[in-house]
């Protein structure tokens, strides 16, 4: 019968503790050639790498929570791919690529006003004018109401 393994990634400091702490009949972490893998009886009935990965993400989330309670300073591990080991020992590796980019910036402006005598005066632009919510209490209430609605309503679609 083929076996499924889920490769774990994280800081070696955290990974090396897992094999001795996660060794139940349901979930086990093993080390092979410097890599760490999650084995689970939950994977046995699953038929695809996608299904195994979905189940592993849930297990890893619970594992991280338990380890953070058990070991101060534990930073967590994550899934780094799925491996199928055939009965003849051949391995098939499935890698999932995800990414996100977050950009942040701050912008400020200075207005230059030229006086009647031709001398420029630089006056800072008030920060409230760049944020409409700070200018309008009504807009602020509307935004807060929208946010609270999204947080309290199951299935609400966020436009954030």
C-alpha cells in the first residue's frame, strides 16, 4: 500500500524536537536525510496529494498550537510539499507554490504658498485631509459599521 508523507519546513531548532514529541499512532514526525516529514493514519484513506495536503494543513495548525504551549519560543513549522511512496519505493513529490506581496508606503506633501511679496512659504499639509475618515465622522461610522457587519456575518463577502 502506498504511503503519504508531508514535508515540514521551519527552523531546524524547532524541527529537531518534533520526532521525540510527535510519535502517536495517529501522527508521527520522522527525520530522513535532514528533512522532517509528518506521517498520519489520516492520510491512508486519501487518494490525492491535494487531499493529503489539505488534511496536513489542519494537522500542522493544531501541532503548532500544541507545541507553542509546550515549548516556549517555538516558532512553528509549515507544510513544504507532499510525497507519495509507492510499494516499490519510488517517490513522487508534489510541491505547492504560494506567495503574496505586501507593499506599504507613506506619503506626505508640503504646499508652497507664494506671498504677495513673492516670498515662498512652506506649510505642511494637515494629515486629516489625506484621510477622509478623519475629516468626516459620518464616513467613520459608516466604515466601522461595514467592518463590524463583515466580522459578525457568516459568509459575508469582504471587499478588503
